[in-house]
C-alpha cells in the first residue's frame, strides 16, 4: 500500500525545505498524495481545456474523474456501457504516472432511470453484480482504488434508504465489496461519505468498516469528502474524525476537499435540490459575483493553512488529499445547491492562476507542526 511506502520514506522527518517546493505534489510528497478531479461531462475539459490538464499534471499526483465513471455515464442503458470519457482520463492518468481513483461503483445518485425500474430482486442483484464486474474488469491495472460505496449513511448513522438497500437488503455493502474484491484482488477498496465529522454518522461509518473486517471482507480505506466552509467543521471536529476513523486500521483519505465562501441555505449535504431554485439570481446567496473580497480571501487562505497543518500532523493516518475540482471556474459549488453562482472554494482562480491559499500551503513550515 502506498501509505506504508510513504510512511517509511518519512522516517527521517521534516527534511523538506518548504520554500523550495513549487508544486503541491512536491511539497507534500513525503506525507500524502495530492489529488484533483477532472470534470469531463459538463465542460469537456479533456477535449477543450489543455490548461486544466497542465495544472492537474503539474501540481497533482492523483486524479479522480468527477463524473464519467458514475453509473449514468458509464452504464447508461441496461446492456450498454460507455467508457470513452473515463478512458480518456485513464490514459491521461497513466501518461502522467498519477494515482487513479474509480469514482464510484455503488451510489444512489446519478443512476439511470432503468435501474429503479428493475422490480425483480434477483434480477437487480445480478445486474448490480454485473455492473461491478464490468467496471472493475474494464479498468483493472489502471484504477488504483475504487470508491466501492458512496454516501450509504444518513446523518444519524443509519443506512440510507436507497434502491440498493431496498432490493438487496441490509448486507448489500458487504456483498458489493466482496464482488469488487473478487473481480480484482489487487485494486484498493474504499467507503466514501460526507459529514463524517458528525459523531453519529461517523459511528455508522466505523460500524460499516468493522463489520466488513469481522466478516473477512476487504476494505482498505475510508474517504472523508470534506465539502466544508470557512468555519465548519472546526479543526477539533476534523481531527476527531481522522483519529476515530484511523483507529479502525484502514487508511484515511480526504477525498473531495473544497471550502465554499458563499452562504448556503442548507446544511452542507453535497447534493442539488429543486427547492433551492427560488434562490437563483438572489444576490444575498451570491454576494461575490464581481470578485472575492480581500478579507474573505484572507480567511480562505488561513482556513486552508490550518486544515493542511492538521493533515500533516496526522500524515501517518492519511494516504491522500484530493481537491474536488481544479479551478474555481469549474467547481460544482457554482451550480449546487443554487445554479449560476460565483464561488471560490479551490486553489486556482477562474483565470487558472494560483491563489494565495496555494502559496500559503507551499510555505507551511513542517518543523513547526507538532
Ligand atoms: O461534482 C459532481 C457534479 O459535477 C455532479 O453534478 C454532482 C451530481 O450529484 O456530483 C458531484 O460530485 C459529488 C460526488 O460524486 C460525491 N460527493 C458529492 C459531490 C458533490 O455533489
């Protein structure tokens, strides 16, 4: 596992001289992988935006396809798989020697309509099994880790009522991890979710991990999505989350990091909802259309620094930190939960320039982190 290699490598700690590192991947190379996403469907970055690819390959050593491996894009019809977009990202990752994420096999969102129309339980089970088999086989030797199950929990730690739970029963998570393992025993397998800083939900994730382990079913890592804002969750809550999850013995990853700086009329849940349509165009919810104010830029910079100092402190537990996006121009935050807004959650601005927060991360003094 990569984390073990990374940990061995840093047995001589704090040798890195911060000011000399010019890219994120160099800066944190002794601590964890640094990832970004490529957003293929909405913006056709692969075909049209060479500048994004340059940023991703220069500053990052891991990449996640933001949408193209999801069920609705990769398996849009009952008997039809479409791999071309995901394949382009795979080729790009391999050309640039990057760690590639498969995102995601079993998620209730972005699933085509026909899936919920399969009424026969045995048929559904077989179809899901085949989906996993086809996806994992197609990307065998290319994808380094699959997010096998994504967002299976409610905030109270109970299992979310999804089509998978309904059609396959309480042990569907065990089954799908087993199918992924059977198809490729060498690819790493992860559970991924948001709001794990909430103790009840975190307990739910720990329960999933422990129950897989008790049954001898392999799980290698757990992903903390990290769609956060300038204040929440607190550094203490993030730290407790990392420490508690790591105690299960699997690698901890920060999988979808972004820090929204604009107000959101909902508890950050990570999904779009129709009822937010009424807020579209309302300046109250989109206050920085003509630029990010200096004080907000400063707050964002400080927030990223504090978060990364915490990650470095716990680098023995963390194998990867991935940003959900690359530049502010293409972040999902601009469209969710209210469409057409101007948010600033990432480390590259709308003109693809490095933001103050990125330089701040390059300047972190590792010797001061205890
Ligand atoms: O960033 C993705 C966005 O382009 C899609 O429209 C959206 C659909 O739900 O999914 C976004 O990615 C999500 C990820 O796959 C799982 N965690 C929450 C992310 C943000 O919604």
